[in-house]
């Protein structure tokens, strides 16, 4: 992700998996994320209105039909997180594409206002 994006999704959840140096593949490209984090969603905090035009559905504890969400951490600084921890994160959710970023909430220097914090 090399062009700037505005964050479009904020969620809270409990970390169920952390994988460091995760290789994500698209149809013709790949990207290695410093970390990929999977959470069980406890709250969908904010959804940007651009999802009103897509076929993505959500409620208070589910996103796109699932209660889990994959967070692709692409920041230059290290994480201090652990499984079982409650977090809040804001980033740019990429829906259906053929890239390595698909179906992930991207936290990156290229995403305005992206963050991950412990609660």
C-alpha cells in the first residue's frame, strides 16, 4: 500500500493469534507484514460511510459476517501485545481485491490515523 488512505474502520477485540513476519499473497504479488494479528471482535466502534455502498455487513460484534478480524500490522515500530489482550485498532479495511492486502484491516504509515492500543 503505497498511496495514502484515510482510516475507515475502528474495532475492539481480544487477540487470539499473533504471527510475526507473515507472508501474505495476492494473485500476482506478495507482502511480508511485520505482524498479523487475529482478534475476536467485541465491538465495532466506527465504520466509515464508504462501506454503505459495498456489500459489507456489520453489527456491534461482527464484521462482514464474521466475529473475527485479521489486522495486518505494517508499522515500523515493534509491538508489545499478547494473546488474550483487549485492544482497539483503527486502520484501512481492504475488501475484495487480488492483492496481498485483501480482507485485512491495514495499520500502516500510509493510513491516516491508524493505531493499535491496549484497553
